[in-house]
């Protein structure tokens, strides 16, 4: 029988995980996640419980998916693409109710409306790049509706965790099966839904890596948490390492992930000065010297 040696976490690494999972995680949620989701779901207040409730509505959830998640990696075009996708939704539901749309076998009408709006804007629809994610995510909602009679993508995640005693791998695999939806997009969405509904402790440990999205900022912080990782470490391996270390440090993996991204995006900004910015953290002045 294989025995697992205990993981020794250096004090600096443990402290770094706690720092990222505290105030910076709160700022990520209050500044980067909730305002965008509240606007997309037409919430009256920027509050977690209200946004979570609205994400259970299939129409509002799909709006949130297009507004906040679908085009997050498209750089400067992300906001325009999100706006166009939401306009296509509005145009589609001028003709049919959302329930009627969910009963359809495909979401071609949504894509055709997106193309028409792009044409009016004198913008290329870029079918190869955009059709898969726009039509595919809407068709996922249609597929879910046929299963549960509701059609909320967020609700499908919550329901899956509850029915399978903590598994999120099936939802992750189904999402990345949509053309244009990569592992990071799927993981960010799953992470946020799990957080919104307070389900992190319910997720099966082997599936926690699916709610630990890896971006350039997590790659940069990785070696300061787990000395055995490097810039060549595969994303899924790094995610697994971060899950293991945050669990051993009794830190929320989700909050650590959010805080590390916030630190990179809002405080560091330039990857070339990441080490210097870490060294400037008052609590970690001796971290680099101890490694």
C-alpha cells in the first residue's frame, strides 16, 4: 500500500495563502465579480445572495454567462462581444418566450440574430471564433431544460453537486465540450457558482481542481506555494498542487484563487515585476530570503 508523506508547508507559503484568501479575495468578489453579475442579472442590489438567486433563473443566468464569462479572454473586444451577444438575446426573445426557446432543438436563431446585429454594426461576426460559444452555450441551456424543466446553467451545477455527493467533473467536461469554451472559462464559472452557493466544502476533494482556474497570476504565485512546480508545470497539475496546499493550510482554495488573481490584475499588473511586488507585502518581507 502506498503511503502519503505529509506535506510540509513553509511558514511564508502558509502566510501567503492566508493573505491572498482574505482581503484580496473580498475585493475580487466585491469589485470584479459581483458588480458585473448583478448588472447582467438585473439585480436590484449588488449582493451575493440576490445574485445567486437570480442565477437560478435560466434567462438571467444565460445573460450572466454571455456578459461576464463567455468572452473574458478576448482582450479589448470582450465588452463589445458581450454587448452584441446580449443584444442577440434581446432580439431572439422579441419573437419567442424564453421557455419556448428552451424547448427548441437548437439555438441557430440566436446565432443568426448575432450575425444580423454584427452586420448592422459593420462588424464581422467571425463565425469560426464566435458561433460555437454563442450557440453552444445556449444549446447547453436547452439541453439542461430538457433534463430538469428549468434550464439554468448555474442551477445545473448546483443540482449536480447535490445529486452526486460533490462531483463537478461531469459539468466541467460538458462545458469544455462546447466549441470555444476552454478549461479556464469552465473552471471560473464553476468556481464562482460553487462560491455563490456556499458549496466548496461539499465538493469531492478529487474534483476541487476543476474549480481552481489557472491564469498567469496563479502560475506566478505557484512556486511560492509549492516549490516543486515551475513555469512548465501543466495547468491541471498546478491546480491539483494548489488544491492540496490550500487544503493542508486550511485555507479556502476558491478564495485563494480569487485573491491571487486580484493581486496580479489590480496590484502587480506587470508580470515582470511580480517578485518585487510580492517582496513589498509587509507580511512577506522575508519570504524570498527564506526559500
